[in-house]
């Protein structure tokens, strides 16, 4: 059976961010998007789970019709390079401002093309740092070990984790997010370079992942970019007492890929995908008698 979906070569990476199925929402700094909104410009998005979000138009992404050679690594890419974190020449995407530094620690064995963490760096480049967890690279491990536990909060749902509204955020400067499989994540938080980050946060339990790559833990396992989006929504709700759509463009690339997959399977109704994925994932799939 064909894995889901190989022809589109889209990203992966997820790990559970709550201890029971699902998660919730909220947001941060209120800023108007400089890009036009998607609205009816994307037939898929207007009828998708993202329709209530304020996501900029995907027209710039849809205009990219050919692959190009990345100036950094010389690899053939289309929308952006996962390795060098470079957009295609001439491509502009909306920019998001975050209220905290975001440090994403990606496991060395997590393939770049399977990670949604790069979305955060492309969409919020001024506030996002990507680094690789690799025990063989002592310099990187030392930098992680040097993180100030009084200024850093680790997003990880262990038994000590608190909800967003249970934490005093006044002295916190940095959110640390782990990017890898669930097994990789559990090993990383126990490592000497991260175990000192004892202030840990978990998300509310009301949202299920829309990630296209199947993982066996359950629908509460969000992809990295989904988790980041939900966290900043919750933080804004906690600090300002109201929701905001200022962070919705963090899902700009994610929602575009989601739409590509939905459209591709709708146009090819006989294509099969892994039976392990939930049956209603493809929303436009025609019903056969």
C-alpha cells in the first residue's frame, strides 16, 4: 500500500504535546498581516479546518511552478530548502513576530525534509533559532546545557509540566521546543544538556493534529509547527485575556501543504493511502458505491 503521500515529498515530524488526546488554542502580539488573506483565493483552505484562521493568501506559493537549485547546498528544491532554510528565489512569505525567543532543538536523526520546524524559521526568522541535538557535537551540547533555566521553559508534557496559565512568564525569555519522534524526544529531555530545564509546559487538550504523516501515538501528537502555533495562542489568551489571530500565519506553509494533499487525493480518488491514518483525513475523497 502506498505510504501517505509519497508523490508530493512533503515534510514530517511530530511528538505529543499533551498527556491525553487533543489540545487547545489562544495567541500573541496583535499585528495585521501584510499579505492579503486567503479567503476564497484557496478553494481548499476556504472549506478546510483552517477556514477560521487569519492566514495570508497562498498565491505566492501557488505561483512557484518549477524546482530550482539552492544557492547554498546545490540541491534541487521547490518552495524552500530544508537544509539551508532558504526560500525559492523571488518568493516572499508573511512574517510573524513572536513575544518570546523560540529555540527548536531538532534530533540529529530527524530528516530535514520530515520536519515542520523549518516553517517557523522561515515565517518568524527574527525570533526563531534552529539547532541540532547531536551528542557527537560537544559545542552544541554545551550551548544547550548553558541555557538559563530561569529564563527558559521547555514545551514537553511530562508529569511535571504545567499548563500555560499556571506559569509566571514575567522572567521567561525563551521557549524551547523539541523536534523529533516521541521516542527521540523522551531521550532528549533526559539528556544532561536539557534535563536542567525543569520548568516545563504542556498545551490544553482540545485540538487534534492535521499532520499528513501518520504516527502511532495518537491524534493528540501535533507536528512541531502546530504545537508552536497553539502555544502562542494560549500564551496570548493567558496574558491578555483574549484570543488573537496574529500567529495564524505560523501555519501558512503547513496549511498550504495540507491543501495540496487534499486536492491531490480528491483529483485521484483511486489512490490509496495507509489504512493506519484516520479514515476521514481526506475530506474531499469521493464516496464509491
